[in-house]
C-alpha cells in the first residue's frame, strides 16, 4: 500500500486498514482491485463511497454554479461550468474551468461558509495549452491563483477537501 498524500491511501482490498485504533475520520482509501472502489474512514469503520454505486453512503448534494448563486467571480476572472457542492460525508467538491484573470495572488471567487476548508488547500492547475500553475483555497473561502500569468488559456479546476 502506497501513501499518495496524507489522507489518501491505495491498495488491494486485503490491505484495507482494519485496526480500530488506527481509524482517522475523513481518510480515503482507493481500492486498486475489484473495480476501483473508494472507501471513506468514518472514524470507526469504512464506508463505501464509490460514486455511481457502492454502499449507498454517498450523496453528492446540490451543485451550485459560481457566478449564479451569490458567489460572484472576482478580479476579472470568469468561468465555464465552475461549480461546487458538499457531499453527505462532509467533502466539498469543486469542478470547472476558469479564465481571464491575470492577477497573481488575486481572488478568483470566494466559497460561502460551510464550504470552506479548515486549513489552506493547495491545488496544481493545468491549462488547455499544457501550462501549469498553482492555486490555493483559504480557510476564508478565497480561491486564489498563485501564478496565473503562466496560464494563457482556460485553467481546469478540480479538487475535493474535507470540511466535516
């Protein structure tokens, strides 16, 4: 089993951690055998949260479109189908495409209370022209591109983080 990042593990089903003293709520396990199931640590056991199937413990919630729901774009940023939601397990998901902003450190949009991470979340960004950049989502909800000057086309934004 290899550690991908602090909260995401992957491996075969036989390696799914089962030691009750080792549970860490919010941790995710990607099963590499048996169809790629996704398991979420609920603090005492594992829930099957595979989208489109699995254990039924996963409710993705309502998607809110940035620009249409009281969450405006800021600082010349615009988007294509940029949206966010919070699932029944406390994970916020953001997906979509941003373009037009070119202000290093400027806010692209701000997530509302209840959708904000407890700590800063860093994101690797890839644009349609294969350029790269980074962005961060602050505990204040601000989504900030750190070096948008390196992106000369639409930037792809796809991230999930745990808020409880």
